[in-house]
């Protein structure tokens, strides 16, 4: 079940409903049920995993990372816990940028530095999992720290396209 938060009010607004439909497989003649729902469960929604890899590429910008998140609507979608994936992702993360982004979407319980025993600390891994994969920014903006250029997030998708004069 998903919880939707309006960042201006900070209160849950309800949940997303999942529907099942039958989609024919291109490999067999049998029909298989496939779960789908509104954009809140869509894999394209902007998670902090994606945010940690985005930067402003406007012409002349030297330091376009990390982008500041200004959320208007945040969703929380339950994702199965996978400790091996999280342990694999830890060294790839720009941790301080990740913690700042998590604070921007209302997650304040992450440590400033990755603990030395992070691989064995299940409580830490669950907090990391929640921030990295379950919280999604559905509506808002990403802001370049150097130029102030704003990139809109609509339906969970950040629009990073540049204008012709910015390339």
C-alpha cells in the first residue's frame, strides 16, 4: 500500500490501488496476470537512488552536483528488502548528498557517515532501504546548486532537458 504526502501540508493523502490485468506473453500462448497501478507504483518514479546520479549539465556550470530537491508531493511505496543489493550500492553512493536529499524529503534518521559495520547493521540497512527505494518524489523540482536552474519533476519523472542556449 502506498502513502502519499503533500509536502506543503505534510499529511498522508491516501493510497494507490493496484489492479490486475491479463497481458499475453510474447513467448507463450498462455495469458499471465500482471499487476499494474497508477504512476505511484511505476518504476519510473524518482527515488533517491536516481537523484544521487543526476547533475546539472548547463553550459558553464562547474559544480552541478548535488541537485537540491524541493518536493511538492512525496509517495511511500513498499519495496521488498534486499540486503545484498543495499550492501552493493553503499560504496557507489555519494553519502553526504544522499543524506541531504533524504532530509529534503523528510527522512532525518540517517547517520552523517556510513557506519563501519554497515554490512552487518540491519537497522541501518532498513533505514537506507527506506530512503533509497521506498520514498519517491512525484511532484517538485530539482535545483542546480551553482546556477539555480530548476528542473521540474512531474509524475515522478525529472525533466533534465536543457534549452538550446544552455547546451
